[in-house]
C-alpha cells in the first residue's frame, strides 16, 4: 500500500531545520532522499551539508498528512507557507524551475546515474 501525502524531514539536533515535500509513495520517496544523501548528490545543498555533518541518524522522516494525489501540491504549499522550511531550496510546491545546478552537482548526478545503471545491469545479467 502506497502512502500518498505530505512529508517532513526534520533534524533531531536542530528541530527548527525541516524539509517539506509531497509524494505519491512515501516509502519510495524516503529511499530516494537517503540514496541521494548517501551518495552526496541531494538537490538541497543545505540538507546535504547537514547530513554530511550530523549523519543519517539525525534526520527523522514522517508523513504529516495523507491526501489524494490531486491535492498534493495545494497541501504541500500550505505546509511550506506555514513552516518556511529551512532545507527546501524552493518555496513553491512542486517546482524546481529556475534553480541552477552547479557543474559539480551535474557531474555528481551523472556519476550516480552511471553507477546505478552499471549495478542494475550486473543484477540483471
């Protein structure tokens, strides 16, 4: 059963630092965040830096609202406006438009994707 809704990533050491997001599958989205953080490739530089400094055990993932898929962006925007999340790079729900990637970030994303495909091919063979 997938859990569709609004989620929060919160620091335990610094609880005022949060990330708000929306997803159609909370478990899958959590895995995606952790994969990118572990590979130093998260889209939020603040969250990546925090993870690198304090580690995975400091981050608490929680589903804060279950909702239908067609209400995700409206509800995400409500929580972004209400909490002004410190880790979010965009304060507009569902939008990364206009947020530039550094050359280093582009290389990291490319390398991670290349490694993922390489491992996937090994598993299929």
